[in-house]
């Protein structure tokens, strides 16, 4: 799952729930440090 800082947790939760219902046992999160300006 990849989201940005503006993504609401509610939407991520819905994606995780849908994935679990589809039988997906493992979900990974991609994190990146903030860009340096």
C-alpha cells in the first residue's frame, strides 16, 4: 500500500479490510522519508 501525507487513515483501513476479505494474508507498507529541499 502506498499513500501520501494527505491520505486519510480511513481510506487505508478500507483498502486493508477489502484485501483481508479477498484472502490476502500479508500487506506491506512503503515508507519514504520526506524530501529534502
